C-alpha cells in the first residue's frame, strides 16, 4: 500500500510538472474538459435558483395573505377543487341536455366570518404613451397594504395613495417612453393620472402593467366605454384574505367556501395538502393527484444519459490524441523511468496522472467559473428568464457529480495513450524508435457486432415500433460500433494512396501506418459530423414536409388587416396600410354583429348574440347531425360507412385562410374578388346586382329546390343527394340569435332541434369549384346586407400589392399599428419560409470547427512523430514548401476520412426517425378515416419525405477538408531546426 501511494504520488508530481512545462497543450485539454463543466454547472445553478419553493411562490402570489379567492365564473354553483385551487369542477354532474352553469359570483359573500380582505382587480385598457396607444394590463390593488407585500416589488418612488395616482412596471415605462412623474391618461377617459412609482412583478419581469387604487381607473373607464358602445376592460376580481387564528385558511374552510361557487388558493393547504381520500375532486372519474410519471422521467433520464455519454465520448476522442502527443514527446523521460526500475504500471500511472491532474483542475476551474459567472450575470439571467431568482440554490452533490465528469473524462481520454506508452520498450523510448505494433483483432469484431446490432435495433424501431427512443438508441449503438471500427476503416482508406500524388500519398500512408493517433481524431470528426448530418437530414426533411403541407392564407403578396375585436381603429388601420405598403387594389370589408356594435366577432360578452348560416337539412353532413338522443351521430355508422361519408361533398370543409377571421359573412364588393383572385364573371355580376356570393355549396338552396334543399333529404352514404351546380343561383338563410336566446340555441343544437332566432333569406350565387377563397364563406354586398336588416361594423381591408412588401415596410406598419393600441391582425402572404435554414448552417459550422480541431490535433501528433523525417528532408535540401504541403495533406486526410465516415453514419438515424414518424402518421390517418374525420381540413394523407441536405453535405465533404488542409499549411513553419547528428 505504501509503495502504491508513493508511486502514484511521484506520477502525479511528474504529470503536474509536464502539464506546467507544456502550457499550450495543457490549456487546450483543460479548455475542452472545463467548458462543458462551466456550462452545465451554470445551468444547474440557474435552473435550481429559478425553481421557487412552494413557500416562495406563495409569497409572490398571495403576499402576506392567508389565501386568494377567485370567481371561476360558474354563477355561484357549488364546486369541488384540488388543494392548489388550479383544478375544479361543479359538484353536480350536468348532462348533455343541461346547460353548464355560468355567471359571476359575489366573492365577498363567500368570505369566512371575521376574515379581512383586499380586492385585486385586473383588466385591460388602452393607455396613451409617448408613442401612441398601448393596450396594457391594469391592476387595481392597494399595493402599499401589508397584506399585499411581496406581490409587487417597489423599485423607485412609491405606490399610489390617491385616486389620481398610479405606479407602473419598469417594462411598461421602457416600452411607453414615460417615466416616474409623467402624466398618464386612458383612451376615452378625461381623468389624468400621475405616475408616482415604478415596480416589478418578481414572477414576470417583462409584464407591462399599471397599478391603481381599487375603483380609480377601470370602473370609470368601463362607464365611458359602455356609453360609446365600445368593448370594456373585461375586469375580473379576486380577493386576498386573512383569517383570525394561527391555523390559516384550513382545508375545511376551503371546502366550505367551495359550496358558494368560488375557488381558494390557501397557503396552509398548499404547504400541507390533505390526503387524496379527503379531496372530493380526486374521487371523480378522470381525476387524480397527477403525480410524477415514472415512465416519462425514465425516458428523460435515458435521453440525458445518452447526451452526456456522447459528449464525454467526443471530448475523449479529441483530448486523447493530445495526451498521446504529450506521451510521445515525453517518451525519453518515460524510457528513463523504465531504465531506472520502473515497470509498465508506473508508465501507465504517469500518463494517466496527466489526465487526472488536468481533469481535477478543469473540474475545479469549470465549477468555480460556472458559479462565478452565474453570480455575476444574475441580473442578465433573470432578465432572460423573465423572473427573479428565489435564492441561490447551490446543490453540492449535483455540482460534485458535474465536476467528476471532467475528472472521469480526463482519465478516459488518457487510457489509450497510457496503454500505448507502457508497451514501448525502454530501448525504443530512449532511442526514439517507433516500434511495430500488430493491429488489434478484437476491436473490429466488437465494432462490427455493434454496427449490425444497432442497425437492427434502429430498423426494428422504424419498421415495427412507434417509439423514437428505440431508433435513437440503435443508431447510437451503431455509431459507437463505427467508432470502434475506425482503425480498420482507416486502413482500408490507405489502399487508395497508390493513385495519389507524392505529398498526399505520404500523408495518407503516414496516417494509416500510425493508426493509434489517427483513429481517435477520425472518430472525433466522425461523431461530430454524424450528429450534424443526422440533425440536418431530419431538419431538411421536416422543412420539405412543412412546405408540402403549407396552405397560403392569401394569394402571394396580398395583405389583410383585420380587427375582429373592435371597429374603432379600423379606418386609421386601413389608411396606414395603404400609405406604408405598395398596395394596388383595396377591398374594405365589414362584419355582421348581433346586439351592440362593440360585440366581438368571436362571440360572448354582455348583450351580444350571434348569427349562423342555416344549412339545408338535405345538405347537412350525416356524421355531424345530432338528434334528440344527444349521442354522437358518427356512432350510427360503421367504419366503412364513415370512410365513405368523409368523401361526400356534404362533409367537405371550407378552404383554409384569413377570410374566416371576421366570421362566416363578409360585407364587401367585387374588389374583394380581385384581391382574392377569384376568376368568376358570374360572381362579379351577382355582387353588382345585389346578390351574395357563396363559396360553400352546402349553404345555398338552389332556385326551384324545396325548403330542405332537395326533393329527398337522404342522409346516408348509399343515398346521397346531388350537389348544387356550379354557378347556380339560389338563397342562403342566416339566423340571427339574440343574446337572450344563445343558451337556448346551444341546447337546441345538441338535441338536433330548430334553434330560436330570426331567419333572413339572402339571394346568392354559387361560385364554381376550383376557386380558392382563402377561408371566405360568403360575401354579401352592402345593399343586400342593409336590405336584410343586418347591423354591420368595419372589420378591415384586403389589399393586392404591386410588389412583395419588404421587411422594413412591414416593421414600419407594425409600429404605426402599435401606436393605436388596436388588437389588429396583419397578414402578409410571403409563401413558405423554411424554419431550419439557419439551423443547417449553424450545424455545418459546428461540425467544421470540430473537424478542424480534431484534424489539427492529429496533425500536431503526426509532426511530432515525423520530426526526424522532416529534419532529414531539410538536411538533404528538400524545398521549404514540402513541410507545409505535408502538414496540410496530413490534416486534410484526417478531416476527409472523418467527414466521409460521419456523413455515411449520420443518415441512418435520420431515416429511421422519419420512417417512425411516417408509421405514426399513417396510423393516425387511418384512425381519422375510421372516425369519419377525413373531410376535415387538417386531416390529409401522410407525406413524410426523407430529404438529403446536399448543400450541407457538400460543405462538409469538400469545403471543410480543404479548409482544414489550407489552415494547417498556413500555420506550419516552413523551416524546422536542423538536428546535429550524434557522434558515434
């Protein structure tokens, strides 16, 4: 034991001295080992620090209150909730024929006796800024109250104390151009407010928010907006509450409060939740405590382990040759150790100690640097994450495990050089002779076995299983097999040397002859290029799939500016768009509202009804027509009948596009047809004559047909009705449903009954098939809308353009639209844009850097080995360019071999993953057809292509090896020092 200790102590001292002597090589290996440790340790500390404990999260959500009570909008109906209060359902089970409870609840009536409360109201308001208008969140909360401490953190100034004062988040002040002391007004409100403080929300630093006292801003603004028939602030209330006693808001109090139709997030219950048996919600079907998913965690752990293993392998392959260079340059020293009684394990210990010393230094330096950077960059990291850290949560065991990766990686990288150095004889080490080693016959067999087994697993995963992890695991095993086969494959490359000129032939034969230093560098390049090619192939294939599925929202180059929520800013939006973009034809469109003019196109809201197009009974898709039983209509048919019905014209869906943003009816004229490039003279004539234009055949009742749309209302696949002919004239029914009848209409629809409402009959013209209307269902001319008694409001405009708008023009328009604070939707059809083009370039650059680095290390080792030969060439008068040429070709040969092998290895996993996705999509498509969903717009036949990224491959196969060779030639000295011959 004593001898073992002293021998290793001496080995470590020798390794430390060598590392200090050869600082450049040591720093290179140190950087390779330490950089991953810096990143992982910093990521670990950042992740842990940003993960708040339940108590810290409650402090940010509740302040110093015991609980926060919310109105879920169930109209006061009793409910059941989970302990956290984020999941709930009514206590009563409601059938399909019963309306779901809805409406507001008086939260103050649900507060326990003796509780103190603080109202917290949140709404949206358009506030005037230095740049125009901004739609901003307004929170009315008495933030200076001790109960609210911690929810908002004051940065400067103070919180509002009077109705005419407000505070604002730093994010709002930065984006609005205002500052503490500025005056602030809301659009439509004459009251002026002064900003008296700036604060931040610890959980959302990027949130633009204004704080006011309760009732100071939202309520007055709602009155003004209601008088002008404009959308309100959509304010919602919650209450912070504290209860007497030290137990807090207990679970029994939560359940009692639930009977009054509100939910509770309690500090005491969240920190000490009741057992599942005491939670009524968890006793219902489909509910549980939702614990961690062991299979999901196991999958994540497997993926993480694979990534860590591949990273360690890459570092070992890159650092291994560097240790080999050190061992080769220290062979005389190692020979002296052997000459003085040292055996092979002493030689191995010295070389391994080099990996141990640099690994320990890399672990300490990397961990310290990672922690230091996290401390120093805390404000930057918090800004990127958008939240403040709870505290610096340092996990010593996790950091120790991360640091040990550097030590283990350093030792693994030094194993092969250590074994190789220990096999050198003392005479060979002292005289500088290289010796002859027989090729390893076991490693190729192991590698070939791994390749065959991994390829088989990947093939099974892609052809039989639908789990991508099987394909990934098999591909990783196959790649490891190729790495093990690298020495043999390098030997096969040597056979092409007979056809090469002198310099590249010498470089190739030198690489083959010295596989011990060539193979690790080639394997490192192989691993990096294989990963790059795999991801590049998958990304290129995904882009091709996305392009095939891409559906334009408008004709190419066309523009649409729509505001479905509010019509107030539409005129200015139209003018700004026409002024800032190269528009040609402008088509203004309006939308139909039922109720107040401030009603949204998406429905909902007080005093807001809706409209619906009345589809003739004969033209309704049998798969979607409910009857009094309320059962799913599709269940009446077999799978074969559903597949057949999904092809029926009655079940086909409308075209995809922006045209449906404002509802099924657009009020416009023939200019809209020009913008949408609808080539139908009959349609233009119909609009000019006061007829609507229909793009959906299921909606129109042809002239001469019965009220149901056909003489026989057949509803089976075997007895389908004929579709209206192209260009047919007829009528379309539009049912107007008032706000009072909306619930009754919903219930009637579920029963297959006639909904209440007034039906307006609109004369219409059916456009021929083959025209892409980009989601537009129906265009009604203004005269026809007025005659039918429709209430209309401006929706927006469609534009054709003289040329494709530039990004700068689009940005200027978005800036102008932002000044109005409008909730507008700007659409400029640019065609399909690949998402992964930047990724492919980044991957190619990464692989190129790794290739050049690995090839450079191998070249340095080759020069160390060939130094006697180079000195001999110089002594006999060889031109100076020979040294540069040989160095360049040595680097290029290593890079070329690694790139070729890596490119061939990387395609396998990408193809396997694509085949797995193809099988999954084919299975989903078959299930969709069986369910009768084949007519839906997003249900299409699977198209999962495999696309080889030839541009990336060309860059890797040609540009990278040439670049590596040229770089090596440039950095190599033309002349080496002449060695003095020894006197014999």
